[in-house]
C-alpha cells in the first residue's frame, strides 16, 4: 500500500495514492461548476447526501451513532461552556456548527439573541433546527449563517465573548488553514474574547488519516498570533496508523491571560504532574 508523501494537500501519512487521487479528481470536477468552493464545502455536501439517504454519522444529522440528540453533545457543550467562562448573557459563536448537537445546549441555556451558528452550508444546521424545535428557536432567537466573507465580516460585530470550533481544525486542508485561523481571529474581535477548539498535535505536520491532519503546537500559535494561547489541555496520545498524535483543546484570548487564567494554568500543571507521578508508581 503506497503512502502519500509530500503531496500538495499535506505532507504525510496513512493515505493511499488511490484514496488521495480519487478525492482530488472528484474535487476538481466539483470545482468546474463551483469555482470558489473549498474542500470543506465539497466534503460536507457529500456527507449531507449520505446522511439524507439514512446513513448514520458520529456527529452530524438526525441519525447519530451515539443515539439521543441532546445527550450526544452534552459533555462537549459543558466543556466549552466551562473553558469559556460562559454566563447566560455571554455571546457565543459556534464556527462549524454542523447539526447543532453542541450548539443546541448553548441555544437553550444562553439568553435570547446570544448565539450565532456558522457552517460551510446550511443543510446540517437546518436539520439541527428541527431537532432543537420551533418553540425553543422562537424563544431564544439564535442566528445562523453560511460561512462567506460577507457573513464573517458581519459576525465581527456580534461581539462574541467565546468562539468555539469543535471537530473542525484537524479536518482543515493545509491550503485553507490560514483562512480558518483568520476567521476565528476576526470573530474574536472584542477585547477579552476567547477562541477554544480541539485539534491534533504532532512534532511535524502529518496527514494521519484520509482527511485529518496533526500539526505542531507552534502552527496554531502562529496562525492565531493576534491572540494569546492561555490554556492547553493535552489528552492521551493516540495511535493513528504509523503515527502517534496528541489530541489537545486550546484556548486563546484577545488581550492575554487574566489572573484567573494563570491560576487555572497552575492547577492544570499540578494535576498533570500528580497524574504522571501516580502513573509512574
């Protein structure tokens, strides 16, 4: 089995030539009729078609592998709420909202008008709106938008306290990565605004599966250089084919760390040391 090395869409790992070439051929054909399309738009349209035909997906649509819609995103929603120090009055943007399995919790728990959901197309969040229910949507009046230059420009004025982006970053193609970082930076325009997202890290950029990349921590810090990295939660190393990658959840803030951030960082460091000590014994 041939392994991709130094191909245009990434520089490594675990993807066969046949898979890569088939994907790129389909994408090139798609761009003949959609000349400005991104890989994200192309891939999400393909997933949406499969879900509409009844296929299960682990995180998208109304036929989730995990079962109940409200349970599926509850833990992740609680994590982003906690890391973002969110209150009911906070303004929150979900960048890459999918079918709202996480966003639904913010819609329910934030004050009216305080939630904005963005994605590369509207198919999944329209599914999500049906699952959230018309009564709650009318009460909470969340906003929705398809990601474009105009929509991002308008959303800069939303005044987000938190911008979170779940299960997106590691799927962004290398030639679209800086646009992703730029959008997050622009949406976190308000002083003190925070950006939180999950990602995969490695000592060098590797394409560890069909449409997933791990990157050095410095790539994320450089890409979001207008913001300061104030918290990094490292999770257990994960084997992905011939590679070992490290899942992380990163929190950036416009204006730098607060006293509270430093205290939380110190606690995290002490807990990590304690965990390593226990593992060693």
